[in-house]
C-alpha cells in the first residue's frame, strides 16, 4: 500500500512540473530544457542558433561594382571640353562666313533686279496683245498703221496732202490715238509723204525714217521744214538696217538707193519688213521691177502678207519678186489702175488678194504672232 502511494505521489509531481513549464513559454517562445528562447519564424529552432546575419552581408559587396560603372560614365562626360574647343574654332570662323553672307545679301537686290529686268524683257518680247495693222483706203496714196503688241504706234507712209483730216479722224476717234511714235517712209513723194505737215499739227510725232534724198520738190521741202520745226527726230537710212521700235517686233529696212554713195540707176525707195514672232508683212511702197525689185531680190523677202508694189502697176511685181516673197495674202492699195495680169499673178501664186479700191474700206489685220486674220471695215 505504501508503495502504491509513493508511485502516485511521484506521478503527480511529474505532471505538475510538466504543466508548469509548458505554461511558462508562450509563442513566439519555445521550451528549451528548463528555459525559453525566441522562435520568430516558428521553425522550432531558437533564433539565436540561426546564422542569418552572415548571409545578408553578401549584398553590400556587389554595390561597389555599380559605383565603378557610374564612374566610367562620368569619364565619358569629361570629354565635352574637347567639343567646346571645336566650337571655339567654329566661332572664330563664323564672323568671316557672316560677312560673306552679308555681302551676298547686299548683292541680292541687284540679282533680283536683273532677274526682274530679264522677266520684263521676256514679257515685252511676247507682247501685251496681238499686233494690229490697218491698210487705209486712200485715193492716190499709201498709208498703213501698225499698233505693236506693246502699244507703240507706227505708220508706213502718211498719204498725200489733203488726207490728214480723214486719216486723223480714224486715228483719234476710232483708234483712240494721240501720238505717232514712228513714221517709216518708203519714199518722199507726195503720195506717201504729202500729209506729214498736216498730220504733225494733229498728233505728236516722235521719229521719222527716210533715205535722205534731197531735191527741190515741194513735198521734200515741206517734209524737212516740218521735221525741223516740230522737233521730230529724223533718221536717214543709207543702207539696209534693222530699226528698233518695240521689243516684240523686228523691223528691217531694205534700202534701194544709197544716198551716201549716190549710186546711179537706183530710185529713192525703201521696203520695210515687219516680223512679229512667226508672222511677217512686207511693205513695198512704189517699188518697181527695173529700178527697185531687182535690187532687193537677194534679201530675205519671204513674208505672210505683202502690199502689192506701185498700186498694181504692170511695171512692178515680176515673177521673181512674187516668188521671192511667197505671200499667202497680197493687199492692193488704191488699185484703180492695177493691171489685171498683176493681180492674177499673185492669185496664181496661191495668194488671196484684198483691194482697198474695190472694197472701198480699210483692210485690217490682226496677228497673234502665230496666226493672222483679216477684216474689211
């Protein structure tokens, strides 16, 4: 019985000790022998026994390598002073370049002006509008008007004395003109130059052109006096010459009589060829075969339109002359006494013939430089 009692007491004490120790260590602590230790990660191992700090020391060791890479980058940045030195070199040269640029800018307006002048010349050469030609219906005389593509007024002869009123009315009221820039005379006989004094009273006349023939005829005396009194610029054509009247057209003179050399056997005649781009017209005045036509056959007479020489006289318009001109249209001024054979000769050559005498009207032509049209009015 004693033995049983002793065993019971021992068991009771053991249970008491165990229960007392279990209650003394609470999480996160664990029982180790008769003491408690910290176990934060709940792995039944005291935290003091784990070697975690030694593993954490590895990370700081890699950081110096990163710092070395950054230092390399900084070394690359250090190279910028060399770039600045290059910039300094550029700065030294820039003033010279700027001066050259300024000089170019100063020269610029002159270049622009030259370009503008060239452009203006090109536009002038083309002309503002078509060329207009009027062959007047004048009894016993020759007179024609040309309004150039740049509005210059040119007359080929002015007709006989007494015609200025009729001619002036047409120029001023129908053509709205107040000035005649150029008068080209085929000769200084009355049927071509007789109206010059009367016409100069109605219009300002800029220039006249003739071959300088002198004489005692009333027409020549009146012409020379008019030119002097009105201050008209006179040019004597001693030989073939190109006359400038407008940049859009070309005026060629074919002089038969050389007044400077006074060549015998030739008359005081001048032919004029007007060319506007691809169009050309030949004004013949009173040129006749033996004294005029034969002396101009070597010139470039080829034209789209021709005025039939000497009012259609049978002493003019030889076969050689008609062939040399090769005109599409022939205009006869005051053809009352024209020979039928002469008119037919032009028709046979393929030309269309207009006659102011038969039409009883002025004959007007309009040319664009590539085409031309006729109108009788």
